[in-house]
């Protein structure tokens, strides 16, 4: 997944969804007051990455079977200055995954797939 100021949020979401169709990547602007998070605002998909971050590093994140939820969220934040939440489609509902989750993205994608298969069988 290529990250640069000229990309849009949507382009990252499309790339992510093409690899993990049962997961969704959303980005948020975080407001802090007295050192604590006071509010979060979802960033529109049409926004350019350069407009929504203070850290302007460009680079790539390899979306492979070993990448964890924690690894992706941490890298996006620490290296690229982006606040992300990953959601899993479970029983046809999007549920956020914990940013500290050590499970791989592939495992969560498979869990989402299997839960939705059971839903279709019933």
C-alpha cells in the first residue's frame, strides 16, 4: 500500500479492501485537550492524505499474511502520522477491532468471511 501526500484516503481504502475484502480501513482526525483525546472526527474518503496529517513521510506498507492489526495501526500512526481504525464485517455488521489486537489481518479477514458464510447458510 503506497502512502504519499498526493494519495486520497479512498485510494488507501480501495487498496486495503482489495486484499482484505472483509475488513475496512477508516481514518480519523484526533483532537486532544490537556494531553487526552477529546474527540475524533472521521476523515472523508475524498481527502488528500497530505491535508490530514502532520508527518509527511512517504512510503509503502506491505499487506501480507503476517501483518497484524496492531502492526498496521501503529505503523500508520508512528511512521505516516495517520490515525486509523480497522473494522471487520462480522454477521453483516462492521465492528471495530482493537488497535492492540495481535491477530493478523488475514485471520480477521477469514473470520469475517466465515461469519458471513454462516449467515447465508442459515
